[in-house]
């Protein structure tokens, strides 16, 4: 009987010891998992930061290209004749961008008169009686119209202002047109103009 009691005591004493050996192992595994998770999160955050930095650099490069293009245009303007009070001229086709002119917004018309910085425009649309609408719009709310290759335009600014020319080519990526001058001291010469410096001529018969 005494030997059984001793054996029972030894068995009972060994149980906590076994339990205590498993505790630290589980705790270590949890810490390891937490460390690995933290490392993964740090790598993901670093990758995102790198991607954002790269997109900012690309955006900055694009902005630099645009700024350089603006500087080039300004330099060209300084080489030309003094700016006129307005770029508007009679007999050119323009597009209306004045939202207050809801009926004619983004529609085209011909400039029939110029007063200061505004134009009287005969629109392509007609009223119920068949007469074309005539409206007055400030130059800031008008846009030039670039015709197809081979059509005539009027030069609106610079030393060739008022001269007629024929479109020879379009440089869409640079917003330029190549036009052959039909009159003036440089007659016959092909010159590059910004889109806003030429507009479609409404009366090609003037060339004859």
C-alpha cells in the first residue's frame, strides 16, 4: 500500500512539470509569428512608398515638359511683332465657348465685325425665319478653328498678322500648323504657327 501511495504521488507531481514544458514553446511560436507579420507589413509599406515616389517623379517630368513648351512659346512671342489689341479679325471662322450663349455653345460662326476685344459673329444656325443668328462674344470666350490640310487660314498675330496662308501640315503633338504664306514679304515661305495664331478663312474667294 505504501508503495502505491508513493507511485501515485510521483505521477501527480510529474503532470505540472509536463504542462510547464509546453508553455514556453507556444509563447515562442506566437512571438515568431508576430515578428514575421511585422516584417511583411514593413516590406509592403516600403514597396508602396517606392511606387508613390516613382509616380511623383513621372508626374514631375511631365510637368517639366509642359513648362518647357510654355517657355518655348513665350520666347517665340518675344521675337514677333508687338501684340495687337486683339487677335480677332474679320472673315475668320471661330468656335463659341461662352456658356451663357447656351444655344450657340461650341458652335461655329464667322466674324463680321470687331470692336475692341469682342466680335460680332454670324452663326451657322438660323432662326425660324431662316436668318442666321448674329451674336456678340468677347475674345476670351472664342476659339480658333483649324481647317484640313490644303485649306486657307488667316494669320492672327506676330509679324505675319493679316496675311493669308495655306495649311501644309499639322503637328498635333506640338499643337502647331505648318502654313505656306500667300502674301507679304515672306510670300511662299512655309512657317510653323501655334494653333491659336491662325484660324480658318471664311472667304477663300479673296485669294483670287
